[in-house]
């Protein structure tokens, strides 16, 4: 069963609004979880030999990291005064996501939270942004926070796949619904399940008729395990890239919960074509859950000198 004991939050030093921190504090207040605030920064100008000689560059990097650490300490002090347990750490690395993954493997938080912003089309195609890489490789549940505030009692919508297509691990639906259910219960919110049984028309012309009752039957055990009524499951036969964002808006959802799947024989994990299409299309936060045993497949970041 998912338990929220420690929350790690990626702080954006250049941003005035810390969306991830706001929601992390809300979850910590409700769960009693401790917080760990981190900044992982990199500036090419401070690399050895780029602009400064190595000794001077190393000194400037240490000063830069220390400023970030002091910024975190200032933030943490305010939060500690509210009764929270808060740790901080300032990291330096390129690419930053590798250092964050290394920190997650070391400190083992139950949840990693990071703010996410809109990505340009070319960046989505190249999967070059930090949050895309964290989606692939973060071993613990990852909450990507957008600027949509949660309601007092937020709705968590879990996108499930009862037929386990694309070699999806059979127990992943149970894992992601367990996380979603725990957070919904913690926040006094609600939880619903969503499944898309859409199939592209044959030869691009003739629509494929699907039996929704078959999918309902395959999802019955999920509903029973969560003690959810039948109407908590919504099955759509429309293209998911349009239908799911529309459903989330209609239901005034706060968080979309999805699972990550393996897409190749070389242990590279993605969130699946559905989430890759949806991340920038939905206004809601996105919570991604990995299958059991995923931690063993994560390679630690190579060490870098400050």
C-alpha cells in the first residue's frame, strides 16, 4: 500500500511562484510527511575552460551552489516554523535530471514533485526537457505540477489499461490506482478510472466496433479492490488525445494518474504514446507511476566535480 512519508520537491530558483512546493506542503500537512527541497542547477559558463580556468571555475561553481543552498535554507526556515520537517540540498550537474535521479535513489522519497511548463513542439519530439527524462527514469511516483489549483476535494482520474496492451505489466493498474486512491483519500477527494478502448478505423475508413462490456468486466477487480461503484469507471471509444482532456475538463479533475511502460529491449522506459500526446494537452497535474522493480533498471548518474 502506498504511504506518503517523504516528499522531494524540485525548486525553480528563477521562478517567483513555486507551484510544486505549494502542493507538496498541502500533502505534507495532511500526511505528516517530511519535505526535502532540492535545486539542481547548471550553467555552461562555469564549466572548466569554457570561460574561466579550472580552479576559478570550480570556485565559482561552489559559490553558485552555496547561494542556491542558502536560498533553500531561507525557504525551509519559513516552512519549519509551521511545524514541518524540512531538509535541503543544492546540486550541480548536467544533465540535471541525472543528478535528480541519483538523489532519488539515494534518499528514496515516496513522491517527487516538479513544476512543468509548456514545451515547444520540437522539444516534445526530441524529449529533451528535464521533465520528459524524469518521466522516463524516475523510480518513485512523479507528480508534474501545472498552474491549475486543486479544489478543496480534488478529483484524481487514473487512466487504466485492463487488457494490458503494449506488454504493460499486469499489476501496474493496481499500483497506479493504489497511489491515486491513497492520495484521493488523503486529500478528502474523489477517484475515478478512465479507459480508452478506441481503435483506429480499418484501412482508415471503417470504424471498429468495440464491446465496452468486455472492458468493464476486465476492470471489475480494480473497482472492487478500491470499493468504487461501477459508475466510477468511464470507458471511451473516442480518440484519447481529444477525449481524455475533454473528460478531465468536464469532471473538473485535478490530477491525471498514468503508468509507465517499457518500450524496447534495452530497458528504456517511457510513459507510453498516450501520455506523450497528453502531457501538454491537459491542464491537470500528471502523476506517473512506474511498475514494480523499476528501480533496478535505473543507471546512476556519473559523478561530476563542482
